[in-house]
């Protein structure tokens, strides 16, 4: 399936995204930290009724903006401009990890237009110690220092590993996703400047009762998004626990099979 690449340009930003498919069922997709739109390439093969819009989040891929907080009002305006530009009315939303927070945002502000909300190891349901450290004063200052001093960052990570605060799985994630200065800066930008996109837990609980079709996929032993902290927001029929590493979840066969069934049959409810 051919991908078309587009850019939505504003006064101080460039939002890059790909469009695949010519179906009437629009599907918006938000990737995780350190990724870009291409993480969803396997999704395009088996849903001829869909038109996929995979966005590069700011500070990822080819999307750019200044190093300032992204207010919820600004992001809402950008999404409204995007939907108008692409002439999208009703749509489904998929969000993985960091992208789960943006998927929840879309569901909150466009809930009457949402067909399906599919969340894969989604961020945004609770605030991890790492997130709190990077976004709260005064530890935010310390985190900012570590981002700009890799030697100090590596030293602190070694100490945290020794005292047991960082386990083997988290160590692998750090080695894979925070291996260079650009990655460190990206995580700081993502957590700090995307902070206004976070939705309070009470609003999330209310929101989930208003979406007709919703499903969440979680990793049983995912060290990044703790299943036990996300599951209480859903009923048991809306959750699927998978034996897969965090970064492997978006392309898990069970996820692809579910999406194939649901997105090809927009009238279906979540099982």
C-alpha cells in the first residue's frame, strides 16, 4: 500500500504525517517515545476499508516545534486544523505508550466523533516516578542537569541499578532508547513540554464510560507501563494481557488480528 507524506505547517511548528489507504474509515495513530509514524507500517496490509493517518509527534521523526510547553489549547487547535484539512469527520484512534496520552486527549475532546479507541501499553493513566522526577520542582532541575551531562546520567543510572531502583528490563530500555545525547534531550522534551496533555485520572474514568468501543492491550510484565495500574480503569472484557516486551506490543499478532476485525467492521463493539 502506497504511503503519501504530508506536513501541516503552523506559525512555529511542522507536523509531519503519512497517509495510507483510500477507505472511508479514518484511523489516527500516535506512536511511542523514540519512534515515528513507521511503527505502524504493518497495520496497512489487511484493512482496505481504512485510511490511516500516522503522525510524528513533536520532537520525533520530522515534526518540529520550539522547546516550550505544548498547551492543551494549542494541541487542540492543531488537531482541529488537521481534521479540517483532511476532511475527517468520524475516526478511530490508536495510541501506543507515549502516544496513548495523545489518543486519550483526542477521545476527550472529540468523543462524539470517535468510532474506536485502541490503546497499546498506554501512557497517561498514572504518573511514574521517572515522569514525576522530570516534571516536578525541584527534581526537574536535577533531571535537566542529567540530560545535558551524559557522564553524570550514566553514573546515576549505575547507582540506581545497584540499589535496585532500576531493574534489568529498565536497564535494557535505557540502553536502547537513551543511548545518545539526542535521545536524552528527546525524553526531557517529551515529558516536560507535553505535560499539559496529561489528563487527570478522574476525567479518564468518566471519559472511558462515554466511548462506545474501546480496548486496551497491556504487557503482563511490562516494566514501563504497569498493567496492574491501568487495568482498574477498564472492565475485564476491554483488556487483553499479552506476553511481549513493551516495544514489541504494537506489532503483536493478537493486536494486528484484533485491529483487522474491528477496523474492517466499524460497526463492531469492543469484545
